[in-house]
């Protein structure tokens, strides 16, 4: 009877059964959890870092404002900027090219071009040296913004990313690029904060644009002007301060940060390298899935603790009885058949309890 009742089947089933059911339920909800370790770490998260472009926003920016400098017309400005950006896959480049094509601007293939990560691009267009990028690039190249500096600040305060275009050292004009906040992003952020998590936005945009977008999303803390190469370092800084960090992103620039974070959460609409780097993939790209994944992790490990309790309580109570602790007082011994039934019932109870996770709703 002692040998039968002490069979550790329930203990062996307690953890893997809950994890299998939890990851299966996650898959049904569009949350692909790649490994059990990610599911375990997710319950301990204290900080969630959200990339801006393509994660908080739709990732389909459009040119919505034009401010002319030395360029005579919008078409001239868009022609120069579009030609310099030709061939680039950056989302802002695609927005400039789309605006140029829509305006009917003539585009040339640049004779040469060079990309400066986190700043912009320089190109030789029709024998002219054209630079398209942010204020940091213009400052580095010594291109004065002049009166358009105030326009840049005003557009940034409206949440736009402002692209400056210069040709042969003269500022040709500014392009205000807007990327709308994803529907439900603000609610998703509020949900995470209600769970007691610190939410931080990280972007390569300047302080003004970053603050405007973070205010729209309801995020009190942000990191602006973070170069792609520095994103992983920013995540590490949070970890070194004692935070358990989840990084949420979708682009190739987010891959190192996704790998550095305790949990990397990639949006299913993102790039292949981001999906590969993430521990968790949200198939639909809905930010509400971040809170759902964390809740599922917490619920799963609550089930594991419950399972371990029931498995141990059966053994703790039944083994002494099977060993005859009641015999001197009652003359009663535990039959091997009853012991087998109790052992089987403990396993059934553990599996049944784990299966209740299938009812989990985010």
C-alpha cells in the first residue's frame, strides 16, 4: 500500500500538464509561446517596453505636411527627397516615395547613396549632394534650419516625424510624416498599467514627437532618440536596475532588444528576424495580446501551484495511513486497492485542474 500510494505520478504531471494546456490555450488565442521558460518568466515581469513605429502605431506613415525652404515647389522638394530615398526599405522612406509618386514628381536613381542609422540618408542625385534626415543629421552636416526650425518644432509637437531635405548644403524644405496610433493601443497600455506594470515607449524620434505620441497612448515614460544599435543597451539598463523586462517590437531594428529582454514579444505582422528573436509571438499583431500573455502565464503557474498542493497533500495524508499509523488505535490498515484508487484520483484531479485552463479568457 505504501509503495502504491507513494507513486509520484501526480507530482510528475503537475507542471507539464499545466504548461501544455496553457501554451495550447495561448495558441487558440493567437499567442504563440515558444518555450516553457518564457511562460514562466512572463509572470514575473515588472516593465513592458513598447517600440513606437509599427508596434504602437500602424507602421504606415504618410506625408501630411510640407514646408518649403529653398525649393520652389512641393514637387521639386518631393522629387529631390524621393530620389535620395529611392531603394530604401525604411518606413519613412516609403512614405516619402509614396508622396512623391502621388504628386507626380520625377524620380531619379541616385548615383550613390549612404544610410546613416538613426539619422537619414545622403545621395548623389543628378550631380547634387542631397541629404534627407532628421535634425541631428542636419546639425552634423552644418545645414542651418533658419526660420523652418520653428516649423519643425511645431510639427513635432503635433506628433509628426519631421524629415528635412537639403541639397548642396541648402535646406530645401521639411516633410511632416504622421503615423496614426493603432486602434486599441491606448486601451492596451491602460490594461498593462492596471496590472501594476511599468510601461515605457522607446523610439528613435526626437523628444517632442516622442512625448506627443506617448501622451496619445497614455504612456508616462519614454526613451527618445534611441539609435537601433542602442535599443538592446536601453533594455539592459532597465534590467540592471532590477526590472524584469518584456520588449515588444516588430522590426529588424528591434531584434537585438527582443533577444536581450527577459521576454521578447514579437508582433506577427513584423519582420521574420523579429519573429525569430521573440520568445512570444502575437499572431494578430494586437497589443492587447501582451496583457493576455502575461495573464495566461500567471494563471498557468497558479494552476501549477494548485496541482503541486493537491499532489503533495494526497501523499502527505495517505502515506502515513498506508504505513499503519492508525493501526495501533483503530486496527485499520489501508487496502492496496484503496491506495491504488487514491493514487489514481490524485493524478486525475491534477489533470482535471490543469484542463480548466482551457476556459481562460483574456
